[in-house]
C-alpha cells in the first residue's frame, strides 16, 4: 500500500502544475460559456376556468387544444407572430380546472407582454361567450313569461322559470385569472457553473493520479 501511495505522490510532484491547472481551466471555461449564453426569461400565469355550458372555454382538455392552435391565437392582438408563439407556449393543467400558461424567450418585455395578451385575450373571449349564454337563457325566460298562463301547466311553467333563473344565478361562473403573469430570469448562474466545472476538473486530476496505479495492479494480478 505504501508503494502505491509513494507512486501517487511522485506523480503528483511531477505533474503538479498540470493537475492544479485542470480544475482552474474547466472552471474558467464553464464560467465563460455560461456567461455568454443569452439570457432566458420564463413567463407564467394561471387561469381558473369558469362554467357556463360551453366546453371550448370551460373544459381543460378543450382549452388546452384551443390555446395550442395557431389559428385561435391569431384572434388575439399579439406582440409576436402567432405561429412563433404557438411553438413556445406551453399549456398545462392543474387540479380544480386550472390552466397553466408558460412562455419562454430571450426578450423579457416581449415574453411578458405576449403571455399577458394570451391570458387576457382568453378571459375576454370567455366573458363574451358567458354573456351570450346568459342572454340565451334570459331570452328563454322572457318568451316563457310572455306565454299565457294555463291552469293545467302553470306549475310546470313556474318550475321551468325557476330552473332557468337558477342556472343563471348559481350555475354560471366566470373564467378568472388565478395567478397573474409573473416573469423570472431562468438563465444559469455562471458562478455555479464555474464551481461545477472546478469539481469536474478536480475529479479528472484525481483520476490522472490514481488510475495508473489501478491499471498497474490489474496487470500484476
């Protein structure tokens, strides 16, 4: 065992500068590469889907497909081309009819503004469709109320009126923003990358010192 340690020590003395420079070199290269990487920004928002009997705007599955479609995104007033946005926009789902929107890009203002436009655009469309559904039910109530009351159908008429009004008052919920758009810099930290590079270089230096001794031992055996 002592002979192996002596051999390792001699190799260390012989190649000391190379062994010390390897971790410094790998740390420096890692730092420079990470520092030169363009900054990346990630914008995130959440939409809490409403309920008004229109699946395109109220069911997570159909909403995800809807927002992933370039043609549908073109309906919004966007700061970036819809074709480009559809490739970068990630639409996810959380329990409780919550849709998550994530947009990644190199320009902070464009990323944040574009996700705001999609989030608010969808909310606006949803509100408009809900208003149409309410108007539809109110029209049915109005027509029903205008019908003459017949003794044999009076109770049925009142029950139907109650159901229609109850649907408007208690079974229609607006789509709302569950979490407003937030943006953060997701570019890697050059210092952390340099530390990682240093550790890699250190491991390489250790291998250079120790590996030959293991190979010698295997040859002898």
